[in-house]
C-alpha cells in the first residue's frame, strides 16, 4: 500500500498488502513509467543504427524477432488491457502498440468497452478478433482467472503486473503454476507505488511488484522451458527516472483536493482594535 513520500514511517506503512474487501473494486492504477519499463526493458529492444533510425525487436527470451523498422507504435501488433480502469496502462500501451483494446468491468468514463474479463453471462468482455498480447494490472483476487482466460485468448503472450508475493500460495500453485508455470518473471528493482483510486506520483510504498509472463506462441519462446523452473530477470533500477515523461503528471495524476483551512487561526494575528 502506497503512502506519501513526505510522511513518516508507521507500522501500517510497511505492511506490503492492500487492505481491501474481497468484493471491492481493486483499482490501483499503474504508474505510467512502470508500463514503459515493461515495453522497454522486458518485451522490446530498441536498436538505433544509424542513430536517426529505430528498429524494434523482441528481447531474446521472446526469440529476438524484428517487429518494426521505424519509430512510433508498432503496426500490426495488437494488445488488450481488460482491467483498463482510467487508462493509466492503456494509454501508455498506445505509445508502443499500433492496435490497442481496452475494457473494464466498471465504467470509469473513459470510453472503454464495458464488460467482465472473467465469469460468464452476457456482460462478458469480448473482442472482434484475437489479439497478440494481453497485458494488464488485474484485481489481485481474480488474477488466476485473468491468466486462465488470457492463455486462451492471447496469440503471443500474457503479462500480469502483480505483487511479488503472488508467487506464493497452495491454491495458485496447484491450479496454475503446477500445470502452467510462467515463462518469465520480471521483477522491478525499485518499488512501484500504487494508490487506491488514482495515481499519486508523490507516493512511496513497501510493496514489491513483478510481471508474470506466459508465452503462448512457441515460436516466441526464446528460452527452453523446464518443469518447475521459471527464469527471473530484474528490471534495472532507475526505471522511474528513465521512463517518466514531463507530461505524465498532467495526463495521469489524481488531482488532490485543497487542504482544509484551520479556521481556529483566523483573526489570531489581526491588529488590535484602536482604543
């Protein structure tokens, strides 16, 4: 759970968990720099030779495939963020991917498709065609369900941003990790502050986050798979500094209400009335 950076440390601040009811909306937006770190340090590799020309390739653990020869979002690559919220991750995905789909179970007023990614019924979120990537920050308690559906839908890979402690647990092990372990875990070397209800760029946190990644297309598997063994990489420290853009605060930050005025001080230093 995130806390303001300028606040003192308390016993509650160091507890690495979100104290939320199981049935509440688990809306903890992703800092934009953290999504860019996924693309820049985990999934894609930018090559510039000569310096005024860019070639995008997948990184070696995705088979080092060339995806785009030029700048801008990669045409022909598609992605779905099925827990889009207010678009903190989705809008950053547009910086890299040419075809972006977004949906959420709740209407946050951003114009994204409305529907549940998990469960059954008429309100289930669906796309008109399969996508290459499903990349999202899912509700923690529904993350296994998100992965299971993602594995059925994504043509290339599924990536879920979760607290690192998600790697633990009997139920997750038996239901997911034993039959279908991740192909890669990408651990942030620095903390990724997430606050409920909006992005606070001045927050800090005691919680560690990582990407859990499954490769669904064998030709994109650049590392051999062995039962019970998942490679781990570290996203190099300094991602916040490297990937924060000057307009991120204006685009994505939660607007804080003004501090209430302490009326007990009003008039305290007014000049004394003349006699």
